[in-house]
C-alpha cells in the first residue's frame, strides 16, 4: 500500500487525519466520565470479539519478522495470542475503572474586584504517539488518551503494522458504536519514514507528540517537532552508599536494583560508595553480585578492594541495560552529588543512609525526576506510585516529569466569572 | 565587537555560557528564600546606583535607533531615564516580597508497601530568554527566574544592546557581592542572528527557552528548538453576546475590551452576537464604539443592522491590535463556539449571559486558556489574577497556559523514602 504513496499524498493523508482528530477533540472534551467509560468497556469487548482477526493479522507480522531475521526477543514482543489480547482488553477495563481527571478543580480564588477565578483540568487536545514494535501500545496509548479526553493519532512501527491496524480497527468500530467520536483514535495506516516528519511538523492540529522507542526515533522527533515533545531518553540510575548505611540493606537494594530486571530504565547502572565504607561494603556487595553473574567495572580505588574490570570514562555515561555494574569510590557526599549531576540521565537515583538530614540534602541537590532514600530505584514506575496506568516515564522537566499517567495527559483552563467588571 | 566573531566563536562562547549556567543552576537550587531575597534586594540597589551608567549606555542605543529611523513608539519603548530605572528596581523589590514556590509540597502519599512519596516543587534549571527591544526585560525576566531558583541566559535585541549590557552588569555585580552564583544571570553580549540558533539547539545545557517578541522571532525559535518552548503567538480574543445578556453590561464590556488598550494581546478583536439580540444590541454598541473612533467590519447580517465595512474572511483571523472590531451575527451558541474554536488563538474569550449554565457550557466547550463570564477579557493578566508578577502569557497547552508567573517557572521532583524496599 505505502509503496504507491508520494510524499504529497502522505502529507495530505496525515493532515486530513489531523483535521478529523482536532474536530473529534472538541467532542471528546465534552464527554462525561460515564460516557467515556462506557466507550472503553465497549472497546474492551470489541477487542475480545476480534481476537481471531487480530491473531490472523499478527501472523503476517510474525512471518515478515522471521523473514527479516528479527531477534527472538523482538519476535516475542511482537507476538499476540488469545491470552495477550485478553490482557490488553482487561487493561482497557482497568483504565475505565480509574478516576477521570478532566473537570477537576485545581484551585480557585476571589480577587478584590469581585471576580472569581477557577483553574480547571481539561484535556490537552490531540496527541501524536510514535512507537516501535509492541502492538499492545496501539491500545494502551489510545485508551489512556481517550480516558483523559484526548484524540490520538498513532504511528506504529512497520514490524507490527498488520497487528496495529487490526487492533485500531477493533477499537474504532466497537468504540464508535458506543459513542466514540469519529477521528478520536486514528492509526496512520502506512509506515513510510516521511510520516514521522509530517506528524512532528503538524502543529496546526497536534498539541503534543510522544515518541516511545529507541534513541534514534526520539532524536528524530526532537529535532523536527514544532509542538511540545514528552520523551524518555536514557535511564542511567545511581545508588550512593553513605558511611552510616545499614550495609545489609544497602547490599539488598543494590542487588535488587541491578539484577531484578536489568533491561529496564529504572535499573541501577552506577554504584557510588563513600571511601569510609568501601573496604567493608565492596567485598560484601561484590560477592552477592557475583552470585547473580554481574560483571563489575570499577575505578582504581574500587579495584583496590575487589576484583573488577577497569572502568573507563565511557562507563560513567553508559546505560548498560544488562548485568553489568560500574562502581566508583567517592571522597564525600559532595563528590557523589557532582558525579550524579554530571553523568545521570536525571531519571532515578538513590541514597542509602540512616541519617534523614543527609538524605534530604542528597535529594535537594540532585537534578533528577525521582530520588530514593533506602528504596530500590526499581520503584520509579507509575504502577508502583499508585497511578493505576502509565503512559511512560518522562526525563523532561516541563509538564510531566518521571512516571506519567492520566493527570499528565491533561492541561488546564482558567474560568473567570464576574458581574460586569471592566478595566476602564 | 560582534563583527569579528566567526560562527564557531559564537557557538563556543554560548556553549561556555551554557556550562556556567548549568553549574550555577545547581547552586541556585539550594539557596533559601531568604538568601535569594537578599540577593534580589542587593540587585535593586545596584541598579539604582548604576543609574548614570545605564542612562549613558541607553543614550548610545537611542542615537543608533534615531539613525536607523526607528518609529517614535519603538524609541519610546527603548528609552530609559532615572524614573524608569527606579521602576525596574522597585519591580525587583516587589519580586523579593513574593512567596518562593521552590520546596512547596505539591502532594504526598503512602503506598501499601510502606514507601512514602512526596512531590516537591523544584526549579526548572537553566532558562533561555530571547527578547526584542524593551531593555527592562533584561531585569524583569532574570529576576523572576532567579526568584524561582533558575539560571538565565538572556539574548536581547540589537536595538537595546548597550542598555541591556549595562543592566546585566549592574545586576551581576551587585548580585554576586550578595551571594549570586557566578553564571546565574548571563547576557549574550553580541546580537548576531546565529546566537538564536545556537541557544535553541543547546539542549545539553538549556531546559527551557522562552521567546518574547514578534511572530518572526517566535517562529524561528519554534522551528529550531530542541528543548521545550513556552511561547505566545496571537491574541485573537472573542466576546459572544447571548440573547439573555444584560445589554448595558454587554456594551460596557465590549467597549472596555476593545478600547481601553487596543494594542495588547487580551484586547477584543471579534464580537459575536446572537441573532435574537442583534437588532437591539448592535445599534447600541455601535454608537458607543463610534464615540471611541472604532472602525467596525461586519458580516452581511451585521450590516443589515448598522453601518459597517464589509468583513472579509481574513478579518476573522486577524489580530488588529488597533481600534478595529470585526462583528459577526451567529445563529446559536453552537455557532459561536464553532467560530471561536476555528478562529481564536486560544488566548481569552468571553460570554455575556445571565444564565450560568449557558456560561458553563460555553467555557467547557472552548479550547482557550482563559474563558470569561460577564468580565472583560482585559483581565487575562498575571497581575489581575493576583500572581504578583508575570513573565508572559502562554498560548501553549503544556506546562504553562495563560498568565505565567513564578509557579510556572518551576518543575517538580519525586522524593521517595522507605526502609529497604526491593522488588525481588
């Protein structure tokens, strides 16, 4: 299909989707929570009913993936079966059960001239979401946006295009029967590269763009986008061990943060150990890490206490996403803070100390989204925070920072009431 | 000075400012409200002490402006004298007296596993501000950023470069004596065009960029920026008169919103009148507007009731910033809402009605930052909202929408405390 489209046709097709989405966004903004929840439940049912056709579409993606020699891990992420489709459908019902943030009164006050000002939560409008292989994102992202009153334009990767189309079709047809405005959820039906550029520049229709995927994708969106971008680059997370730390707790948290799931963004990548506790702590933690087959790369002082591969400068800036840990001995908490502010990706950091005033200082002086005291960084997560559902983790500092859920998919509006006030 | 700089030298000089600002931002984030206020008061005094040298520098800008045949209005905006410098200094003291948002607890909660989560207000970091002729912005913007714990890199227009340098120098030297970190307030000392591009792409150091000026400047920043942009495009503001409106109140509000200060972004540009009240209301409002010399451009139905120049399609999308008003008769409130959502710049709109449920619907269905019921749109302003000081009005929907003050110059950080929680 896409082979036959000229750049002009791609642009005009995506602009038409933008126009439709903008129109749908006005209708969505006025739906009640009950109306949106009824649509969501209908969409969950529609997805279940479409299990056979979604699996059939997925088979096409899997065959193409095998032909293109995708890795086993990628093929697994791509694969859909009845139980995975059921999980997506239950996810939709879970979102239906969450509180609707739209209409919430954020604050209100009176002015001396008698005007009354309310700051009210409203949807953002139209959100573009660009993602890579996992087809479940088609549903997860569209559903969170719908719950928060936003229209979405989705652009998935070519590996999952058949699955994405089948899922989007099931959501749209079941949703529209239940009152989903036309154009509220749209999937770009082709995967030409130009479609990313066209979306990123379509600020007349798109209020926000969220790229979800590898650095190349995020970079391409950031450099071209004319509208706000919420993104997630690296997770280079640190844990710092203060001299007064409970060494047993420190060891358990380090092992958990590094090994419980090394492939995720909130896993530990660099351990900083105060020089006054290094001689005792490093051998203990090294032993525990070795039983989990973790490769240790250490600074010179680390290597005076334990066996380790010499760390290079590049190690301090690397997100391994693997069972590798960089360790550095530092002179002081100041040094730990400087190291982290210089090398961290501002995602999540942790201090292990028994002194809460030391912990407060560490938190205050770090420029990171999440700072933990005596807790594994693996808890930097929307579900662990109690948000019910998460659209991602933002390493940006504006609008949404850290785990991002329904509230972060809203904006606000000032509503001002008076009885004829003028400036004259 | 600037003539001798190569693009590489400009890039390297601005990157060096970025590095310094980033370092300063860490120091700023740890200053207490008292420390920041003491610095601000010292800066106000320093500015007063430097009155002579600032006026002398301003004379150079004014002469250059006269040579370049700037308009009288532009020369007036550029001019500084002792009383204007005193006003800038008092403005700094007023900012010192405002509450410091940094450190505010936005929310906190416990999780079933015993971790405690706090969401705390923190500075954004380093903010780039690009502005045009008014030299007072050098102080106003730097001071609001400092109060909220942010470092600033300022880039002013070439018309005011001597004045801007003198003001920045006075602020820096008085501030540093009182504890302002080096690099916390920096002005790019040259005005080459490349400096805008370099700033907009310097996302390794800059967390936010705010362009303040004409559409060309904002457009240039939006198309090049790699970091979040908070901007202000047009103010195409509407007022809609519902059939049940108090006609006297409606007339006063329309005249105020159009004529009290026509050159500002929250002034009225398009009046929408319901057909059922048009025959009575239009002659009344037209008479009042004519006494204020307002030119009326009307749709055909408007012209059946009053004398008016025929409005063209372009009128509905024009920000006049002048004593010109476009008037359209609409069939219904639905038509008014559609017209506004299609033509407004999402800044400020108003409805005049005695029915608060009609007003609620109007507000809910409009996609604008500020919606007014029986109040002039001229109140869309940080000072009128009680914010104490305003850095501008955002027509964006993310992070900051509408009048933008100290709170909108902050981000947040999650601080999570536990006693050894792990995921394993």
